[in-house]
C-alpha cells in the first residue's frame, strides 16, 4: 500500500490544481456573460439586415451591387479560420480546425488560387504543425473583439472582392445558439448573394428607394457584410468562454472526486500505519517483559 505521506502530498497537489480550475471557471463565467450580452444584442440587427439584403438580391428589382453579383466559378478564394488564443476549452479549437482542414482541401478543387487567414494562436500553431502555409495571421482578437478592429478586416476583404482580387470568402467559426448548443460551421460571406436568409421573405416585397437605389445599396450592402463578420467573431468569443467554463467545471468536479477517493485511501493507509505502529510497540513491550 502507498504510504500515507505520499497520498497526502498527492492530495495537496490536486487541491492546488482544483483552486486553479475553479478560478478559471469563475473567470470564464464572468467573461461568458459579457460576451453573450454582446452577441445577443447583435443577433436581431444582424438577422434583419441580412434578410433585407437577401430580399433585395432575390426580389428581381433592377438593382445591382458588386457584392451581390454571384461568381459561380471563383478563381481566387479566401478562408478565414477563427480559433482561440488559449487552450483549456475542451474541443472548441479541435472542432473548428477539423472543419477548416476539410474546407481548405475542398477549396483546392474549386479555386485555382487560395488564401488562408487564421485568427488565434491555437489555429496558427495547428496549421504550422501540419505545414500549411498561411497568408495572414491575427492574434489580437480577444474575448471582446471591438467592432472597429473587425471593420478594418472587413474593409480589406471588401476592397479585394470589389477589385477582383477575391471571388469568394469562407469563414470557419463556432456559431452560438444557446448555452447548451454551439457548433462549428462554415459560411460563405462573399458574395453576399450566397447568404441564406434567416427569415422567410414575404410573398411579395415592394421597395421604394429615396434618394436613390444606388446610394442606399452602397450603404446597406457593405454594412451587412461587416455586421455579419462581426457577429461571427462575437459568436466565436461567447462559444469559447462557454467551452472553457464547461471544461473547467468538469475539471473541478473531477478534482473533487479524486480528492474524496484519495482521502478515503489516505485514511485507510493512515489507520493501517497506526495499527502497525501499535503492534510494534506492544510486541516490543512484551519482549522486554519476557
């Protein structure tokens, strides 16, 4: 049997680890609440403006915009992969990377030229490990991505798409549905005509453009793409915190179980040790009396 002192040291070590996992769980919970508030606040606006652009693209009106033009045979495609800067969040990064590898291979059959942009240290390290060359990397998007930072990234994609240097943009991220459901998905953000409507369009939609259709589309269509991309980052942020919160909660519960089991083993070992010492004392006393 393992000595009681060894068991006690192991128990103290697990208690120290439990303090860390419990603290990380509380931090992730606080960050999750802030991230969820931002994601939920942006959901309604994102859904509505995306549906509006979808209605315009499918309405048959004499309106056109470069971002709405379908490009069925793209020559240059970009893949944006959104992962976390840190680990200890369960299978969050692994789920995104599995889809990213598959989509990267699929794009090779659809577009002669590919561009790979990766967000997050975990994703960057994974692609380097597989020796997949990345065009751009980003590590400055944290659990509260600012809109201005995402807007700069979006403007770069918009300029490339409208100038013909980019024909398609796919993003791999974790979509947030609820506290109990998050899923890694692949979405095509450019061209905007590829976006699926999240609401059923009315049977007949009539629009009046003031002052002109062109001026309104120049504002609404790019804004729709920017908001959509921002929503992807918000969903990824809140999903990461949920994954980390659940992972640290499970680790804390496992530590509690291990501490209880070690305590029982320690008590038995200690009792056996005390009994053995008492028997040695009694045997020694009897030997002196003889």
